[in-house]
C-alpha cells in the first residue's frame, strides 16, 4: 500500500477506516471478534495478505494489555503449555504452506474459517470436558487453531469454545485466553513477515489502524449496556455468514 491522493485511493482509505472501526465496535461490545470481522471485510477490497497485515499492531497491543491485566501467565503456561506448543508448530507449518496458495485460495481459506467460526460461535457447550481427556484435547485444539491462524489469522472462536467447555472461573478464562492469543499471534505474524505473506509497509499502516480500532472499541463499550448481547450476537453471525459468501464469490 502506497500513498495516493486519487479519489479511488481516498475512497478505499475511508471504507477501510470504517471497517476497522466496525471491528473495534464488535470487540468493545463482546470482548472478542475484531480480527474475525475486520479481516474478511478488508479482504473484499484488498488482497487477503494485506488485510491480515493491517491488524498486526492492534491485535498484538490489545493482547499484551489484556495479558498484563489478566495476571495469569504462569497459570496459563502450566495448564495450557501443550496447547500453546501445538498451536505454535501448526501455525508455522500453515504459514509456510500458505505461501503457495493463490489469492483466490486464501480467500477460500478465510471464508471456510469464517463459516467454521460461525458454527462454533452458535454452539454453546453445555457439558464439561473431563480432566482425563484434556491431555489430548488441548493439543488437538491448539493444532487446529494454529492451522486456522496460519491460514487466516482467525483462531479465536475455536480457542474460546474449548476454554468455555473447561468451565474455568472468569478470572482464569480471561487471563488464559489473552495469553494463549498473544503467544499464538507473535509467532504467527513473525512467520508471515518472514515468508512474505505481507511486508513492513502493512505493519506501518497497522500502526495507523490502531486509531479506528480503538475508537470502535470505545464505542462498543458504551453500546454494551444498551444492547441485548444475544441479539447483537445473532446479527453478528448473520453478517459473518454474508461476508464469507461474498469472499467465496470474489
């Protein structure tokens, strides 16, 4: 992406800013979802690689802040170490393999990931994963989340669904998910830079993207008390389905 003062470029900049703000609103309202909404939206008008790169700084910075506030580093590493390691290895393999995907192939991967995420978000686990199964379930979930992340940067719904099924206390859940996100995002974005999925130009633009994302988060926090979370989630799931369909047709 380069500076260009043509009407078409300025229009793209304006629409991209609005998309980033919408992603921030979703995260501010639900606590998650900025990547899940913004990456497929941006991919409708930009190459998918650039769309992923534009979220580097907002994602990493927000996860650093949440990790520090959660204060559960040693708990998360002790309990979810195998999951984090499996996520790391799968992420690196997926990023390396995705070098060979065409633009339409990447769009297809993002669309499939969004469809899968919608299914997971619509599913609310009612049971609890027995402790005897967590030794293999954690690494399996980590590998699947890492594979999806390496293709699309979208890991949230799978990790959230798994941690919800563990019935963690709120403090343990919030502290753990932010650390798992962060320890997954750093190698994911580093590998994407190393294997030229996007470049430093996108990282620079992602610094500017912090503005609309955090403006949206502030708006979302204000809306949280005035909206039915259930209705908002249903509207969001419908919107994500539409985005996935548009990506398939792009």
